[in-house]
C-alpha cells in the first residue's frame, strides 16, 4: 500500500477567500506581494489560476506550496512553467522543482519568516523557529519551485 503525498484540501471559506484574492491580483491589487498564478492543467490543458505568494530568497524567486502536493504543483511538474499576474503586469516563467537536499529547508525557513502568519497552519507544527531537523522532515510535504522569468 502506497502512502499518498501530503495535501491539505482548502476549506470552503479558504476557497472563497482565494477567489477574492486571485481576482484582486488579476485586477492589479496585490495584498502583501500576492500574485495570480496561471498554469496549464495537466489533463484539461486549460489554464488553472490560483493566488500564490512568490518568495524571493537570496535574489532567487521561488513558489512554495504551503498546502503540499496540490493541483497547481502537479500541473507545474508537467507544464514546467506558467505566468504570474498582478493587473496588466504578466510575467511568464520557467519552473524547476528543487530537491529536498538543495537548500530547500533554508528557502522554506525564509518563506515561513515572511508568510508564517498566513501559512503556519499548513505546516503541521513546523515554523520559522523550528530546528533544521524539523524543517528537513517537512520538506517532502512542501514542494518548492525555483522560477526564472522569461525574457
């Protein structure tokens, strides 16, 4: 029997809030740096949209999936990139998932320092103040993509 990857499904309230936040970003209102992610669906081929918190760490931009192996993560693995939108500003990017061993714990720690007030609940007790061992243990549950904006 195989164990399913960690994924915390959104509540109805959070889904509604994500719709509002995504709509705001689409119309040029970014709440503390949020953007609307568009990524092509791996089965439907249609663009799927979700609000995200792009995170810059050591001059590199990342997308961290707080909820785990979500649909946008599965789509990103197939598509290899997407778009980030805030109003009329659309940035197409290529994405590469970073392995757990490759600085991922440091990226997640920095992400939690910036966004922990919003996402700590999805990390099952792991916070920015957790030990390196605890962060490493959480890495497998939270995919991280390095994004490179296309010229």
